[in-house]
C-alpha cells in the first residue's frame, strides 16, 4: 500500500458509514445526519480529561443533526477498515487485530457511558458490526454470538436496510407517513417461454 493509503481508506470507509447510518435513521430522507469526528474522536477524549462530557462527538462518527443525537449519545461507534482483521484468531483465541479493536471500543465506551459498536471491514469481506446486542442497536438477529466477548456479530448492510417514507401529496403534515418497501436490489425478471406440445399445430 502506498504511503498514506491506509488513512485514506479509513476516511472513505467512515464517510460510507456516515451516509448509510444517516439514511437508515431517517428512512431514506437524509444522508447527512453523521460525519467523521474531529481527530477521530480525540476531541471528546481530551474534553473528557477536563471532566467535559461530549457524547455527540465521542467515537469515530459525530452526530451533526438533531435526528442523530439520541443514537450518538447512546452508542460509541468505532470504525475500522483493514486488509486483515484476523477474525478467526480473534473469535477463537481472543488475540489479534479485531480483538484489540473490540477491547479498545469497550474501554472507550465505558469512559463515555455508552454502548460499544465496532463496525469493521476486512478486504473482500462484508462489513460486520460487533456490539453487546444487535437487537438492541439495530433490531436484527446476530449471525455469530461470542459469549466470551460478551458480544454479538451481525452484517452491517442488512442491519441498516431502511424503508423509504412515502408521503401523500396534500396530506396533513401531522399525519403518519406511509412506509414503503425496504430498499434493496430489484429481482431480475424471469423469462417465461411457451413450449409447444407435440400435438399442437
């Protein structure tokens, strides 16, 4: 990897997470509820040393809109994109890269009074989320349960699938919005061919 490539890859990954989480929380209406934290959350760490709690800006992602404040105040989000996170070594031996990131996320989350949410991506692998309870954070079932980690693992994209809000034209603004179908790739059309029977002319 060229010099500075790792930092650039991490920045791109954080921007992707900001957009996806924003769309998920707003049901597809906004993609600007989160942004990358100043100093990767270092500002909140420095403030904490001065007994200043900055819950909206702790972690790698910052809530920059009121709609995201409640989520950001409850969850400490750590984002990591590495060539090799060592999932097997971490899950089985409790050592290595991903294990170290989880321990760091837990330690920082405790200091800020939050729930740790580690969102990680290894090259050629889907994005995963590691947290204490995937149901509590994303309302989805885990794909892996790690009892000794006190953690559960789920896939990020299915967990943040959102349903678009479809509003009726001229409807009262106070009325409940209609929730459309979940955003996903449309199925490919099936080609149906008519096969003639032997006795057909």
